[in-house]
C-alpha cells in the first residue's frame, strides 16, 4: 500500500510539473509552483526529486521509454530494409505527437546535465537500433558503406529536428504523413546504393 501511495505522489508531481512547464515554461516554473499545484509540502517534493531538472529528466525518460517500446515492437515484426526505417520514423512521429506539448520544454528546458541525458537517451537508445538497421542494410548490400554510428546520429538528429519543426513550430500547418514520407525519402536517398 505504501509503495502504491508513493508512486501516486510521484506521478502527481510529474503530471503537475509537465502541465506547469507547458503553461509557464520550464525556466519560469518553480518547485513552489509544483508543490502548490500538488497540494503537498515542499519537503514531500524533495523525497521524490532533488531539483526541477530531475523532474524534467524523469519526464523525458518516460517519453523515451514509450519511444523505445514502440521501436522494440516494430523490430519484432518481419519488416526489412526501407520499410523498417519508414515504420520506425512514422512510429516516432506518432509517439512524439502524443507528447508534442512537451517537445518545446525538452528542447529548451534543463541545464547541461539534462541536455546530456537527453542526447544519450535519444541518440544512444534509439540510435543504437538505427545502427543495427544500417549494418543489416550494408550486409545485404542495400546501403552504401559509411560509418553506421555517424549516420545513425545524423538520422536521429534529423528526425528530432523535423518532429520539433512539424509538431511545434508549424503545428497544424503540415501534413504529417507527407513530412514523414519526404523525410524517409530524403534519408534513404542519401544512404541507399
């Protein structure tokens, strides 16, 4: 019972923090704002998180876990080659669209530690799967010979930037299916033999 209550409190902090980060911006949100919204004592907040940045990190960790689960699910399918890349990029866009209100916060919030964590979580977690796909494509002689690690970082960075552009900066103005299709075509044109 105690563990469940603790999880509920932590989830409440995350939910209210996410709402406040979106409404006020990360830089304008304080721990006091969060504890007031949660109707809890300041000390209770610090039982779960040591700073605003640690809250932001946990929110991002939850988002990347959703993305990773989607990639693992897709990887279990029998798709090969171009279709795997297109399916993964489409899934990433869909998952990020569900969290689009936080994309702005993730892009601009947090300090150096958060930005480093974000890079590692996104580029290493997702990027490592892309590295595997590139190696498979190279072994099948479908892709040109290049550094799979460098190119996977380029692909992940491009997907991240395009998701931010399409979902936040140009929200509602672009056909997301067209964005994903053209992004996939652009990437595949660059790496295919």
